[in-house]
């Protein structure tokens, strides 16, 4: 699928240094990267994990919240398929339970689900979090929401960042993503504005709960 450009290497290196310092002395450090759809949080998380592993192989692993999408059949049964990606289309309690396991269970491998856009479904047990993985970079839309199980997610993270990108850039990325996966340009634009846009309104309001705000374009610390 189309990939966003990774942030500049020097910016990623600076962020990796911060994580290394913050994680010092910890057997397992969970960093959360939240942000609206199309903000670049997945790309930022991948770049950060790659930099940490270049410094110390096996040091870091990425853990996306998207593995906890409810199955399409479940969404059909609940009548929520037409707004997949909204907060109530995820298994929030299951996600929270996994974070708690990842934090506590450092003497054996913990397996986690991934999400495959090409099939639009989660894939169980595809991500292996091995004992030597000291840093787990968790990324997802709703990590900072203060409601239901999500209100406890923030406490399960050792540090949380918010990935910020201008709305026009996010929308362009989302339209490209949706057309790549089969929607017409008109349908892709409608989904980006009506579904992703509604979700973004909730997510952007959680920015204040982050320890750090990072640009999804440049990787620079904004606040």
C-alpha cells in the first residue's frame, strides 16, 4: 500500500535517544503513539523501532492497536461495519489486557494480533514480543481517550506521544489509502471526511493527555 515518507533520520535519532533515556533501568517500557487517522503514527512508530533496533538488535517491537479491530462479521452483526474504525469497533478491554500482559510478562514471549489492510481483518498471534524486547512502541488512534477501557490504557503506558499532522495532509493520505484498497475516489473522499473525520474530532481532543506532541511530517517535537 502507499507509504508515508519516514521522518528525517536525525529527528528519529533524537526521539530514539529520548526513549533510550526514559527506558533506562526498565525491564519493559511501553511507549504509546496516538494520533488521528492519516497522521503518520504508524510510520513514525516503524521508524523509531528500526532506529532502536539498529542501535541494539532486538531492543524494540511495534504493537499496533489495529489488531483489536472487531471482526467484520461481528461488525455486521452489531450494525457498525459502515463506520469501521470508530472507537466502538475495537475490543478495548482486550487491548488493555494485552498491554498489561506485555508490561508484566517479560520472562517469555507474548504474542499479539496484527492487522492486514489487504484482507481488512486482524491476524491473531502474528506479532511476537520476546523477552529481550525492552521497548514496545504501541500505536493507535484512541490511546489517550479518557472513557471506558481506554481511560486505563494511558496508565498502562510509561510515556505517551501525540502525532500531529495538518488536516489537509491527513485527508489526502486517507483518500490515497482508501482508493488503494478498492474504493472509488468519491467513496474514499466521503469515508475520509465523514467516518475518519468524525473519529479525528474525538482523537484530536485527547492531545492534552500526551507527554509530548510530535510532528507526523518532520518528527520534530512540537510541545
